[in-house]
C-alpha cells in the first residue's frame, strides 16, 4: 500500500533556480515527516524533517512545507546547485518510529549548470 | 568515525538459493534497521533490532529474517530466493530506537536474483 507517494519520478531545473519536490500521503495518523537525499552508490542521508505541529521548517537552502489538510508536503531548494542532483525520498511516520515509517518512491533531481 | 558498512556490496544468486547480508553499524549505535529498496516502491521497512532483539517487523514474508549480535552487528537472511527479491537492501543505524532523523544509512547491498 503506497501511503506515501512521490508522483514525479524526475525533475530537472537550472542552477540558481528553485527546485520543488512534492510528496502526498494518505494516512492521517502520520505526524512526522522527513526528506532524505541519496547519491548513487551511497545510502540515503537525512536532509530535513518536520512535525505535524508545524507547517514550515527551514534549514539553509532547504525548506519543507506541510499542508496537513491536503496531506501534502513539499521540499523547496533555493537556489539549486549542481551538487543537489540526487534522488530525494520523502518519508512519514507516526511518532518517528521506524516500524511505522513509509517512504515514497523517490524523485530524481537534476540541476543543470 | 566510520560510517555504516554493508557487505557484500553486490550479490548475484539464483532462485531457490538463500543469502545472508551483513551490516556493521556506526560505533556506539545499538539500533539497526533494514530496508528493501525497489524501483517504484521506495524504501520498505523490513525489521529493526536493538540489543540483540527484534523490536519491529515490516510486512514481509517469513523468508526474510535477521539477527543482531552482541557487538550490534546485524545480519539479514533471505531463504528460497525469488526473482522479486532483487533489490537494494539498506541498513541504517541509530543510537537507540525511534530517532528517525539521526538514522545513518549504509551504501546498501545490491542483490540480483536470476
């Protein structure tokens, strides 16, 4: 059951522009959301998280927005850099517990110089 | 500090065989989780071990099993391999359970079942 969906398998943006990666979820019990970045031949690395009590969390060039009513979250990268080219996974869990964590299928971001 | 290591990195097996994958967590980390990554499915949680005990298990058949040793190293085993088991298997370690954002992943083991 795909409780977390990333409907865009790929995204291409120009260096310096904004990258927006989207993620939808179906389970209203999810209250903790994360984004991971994955380079080829490496494991995913944690990028940024947000709990359901917030609607925005910012960390440098990365901002995650959460719209609970729409069950939608997005990751904004501004400005995008070629080094941001990677696969981005969103994940959702109940209370941050690994056993309840669901991952999306990933979106491959390509930032062109 | 060394990261999470997984061995082997690549593995080719045939249907019906069994396979054992190994994961060494970051020094001091006591919780190890395993995930299966397949195209279009993202990462799916397999199981989590802490202090040599399986704490949680995902929705996978009993052919998938694991264990954790006293030094926190973990192994997962898949018996009677099927073509659909071809995937990237990732392990992740944390200091203790339920600290999602401090989960450190290894590079994965790419399993191909022919």
